[in-house]
C-alpha cells in the first residue's frame, strides 16, 4: 500500500468506486472539513461525467474504505447517504471553507493565504497541512500541528512556523514520517 | 488454459446435436469465476459448458434452457482499470487466463505483469477490483 499525500484539489473529480461491484457510483465534489476538530468528516459528491451535477447524497468518512491515488473506495451502494441523514459532524452547510483564509502567526504576522488543503490518503484520510502562498515567507506548506488554531477566516500558527514552511509535498511527506510516502 | 482473447469468436456447439448456434462474444464474471458465456445467439450458463479451452465451446443445451440475457454486465474486461481496495490502480487488463472449468487463473496487465485471478473481487463498469494482497511471507 502506498500512503499518498495530495492536495485537496486533486481529490475533486476522483471517482468513488464500489469495491463490491467495480462500478463508479459518484465523483468527489468537495471535502467536508470540521475546523474545530481539524478533521475530514466526509465528502460531497457529484454525478460522474462532464458537467456532473451535484448529488443529494454525501459520503461520510466512516463509509470510506480508502482514499487512493486513483479512486475513493467504498463497499456497497449504502455507503452514500442523504445529506440530511449524514452524521451530525458532517454538516455540509457549516463546513469550514478554509480556502482564502489568512495564515497568521501568534505574533500577528501574516504568512499568506490558504490556497489548498493537504490530505493524507489511505484508510484514515485526514488533513495534515495547508498550502499557503502570497505572503512574505513565500509559497509553502504549513503543517496542521497541535498548536494550530483555525476559524472560519484565519489560521493561527506558532511563530516558529514562519521558518518551517515546506516548499513541496515531498518535504511535507517526509516531515510526517510516512513509511511509504510517495506524493503525487 | 485459454486466453479470453482466444475464447472470443469461438464457435459454440451444442452437444448431442452438433449444431453450431453462434459464436462466443463475451463472458460474465463473478469474482474469479465465469458464470455465463455470451453468445451471438444468447447466453449459456457456465454450468452447461463442457470445456472452455477447446477449439470450440461445447455446451449441453439441456442445461442452458431458460438462460436469461445478461444485462448491464461486463462481457469484455479488457481495457478496464485494475484497482486494489486501497484505491490505487495496479494496471490495465490486457487479457485473462482461463482454466478449462472457467476459473480466471491469472490477469494479464498491459505492462506485462500478471496478477493471480484468485484476487479478483469484482468486475464492474469502471474497474476490476482486487482483494488486498496477502502479506509477504
């Protein structure tokens, strides 16, 4: 198994495949993110194909078998649930949109703007960092560390993060000490 | 043993009457087993097939009575992606190696590698799915 670090944008359009049938039952439309927990809680979906429309069903994280380089695997068509029947922590209306949030150090220095989230794939997918650009520290990746605070408009990081921004996914994967880290 | 690509186009001949009723046009799989054979003239369950690896496909028409036409099932898996349950693409199916009894012994990939057929979990409209590989000894 290859543990994959990927940008959130790379997940968009990835097929959701039922491992019991081999059929693609949806495509990823967006990642649902709980800012208070710093965790992925599921995915919104769209129908497959060109200009696929948004689906009323969503994919809770608990139903995901694995997020891989080529597909998001589930088992059984019952993996998808209606949005209003999704787990409470998967509130797609209140999901934090961290894109365009400012990244600010505890001392108040703005490091840049969040351009994307960095997702660790596999059987327990989670957000492990943010891609940041447009600030004085240059473009890079900020790890989602224990001391990070996140609101609907800003990401607060320790002052030391100003000098810890990684410039690439490879470095970020290494920082996570992934045994088989092979970034896309 | 016979390759799926070789099986395609074989004449399908009824045992007992020796009548050629059509040609093999596809197969329907359930995990690593062929459950039915698509003919140009209909469908024959694999239980009626006498042997898959001959020069023609022979079958018992008495056991093939009432075989329904398969719907929305993959009859030619060549070209399908081969995914594992991690969501990683292992390759693209180039051909299948089929035993005389209709078991998929091996999956041949476009890059020349083969995967044991016993790992075949499902074949669908998007991909063929593999079970998780056993841990190396």
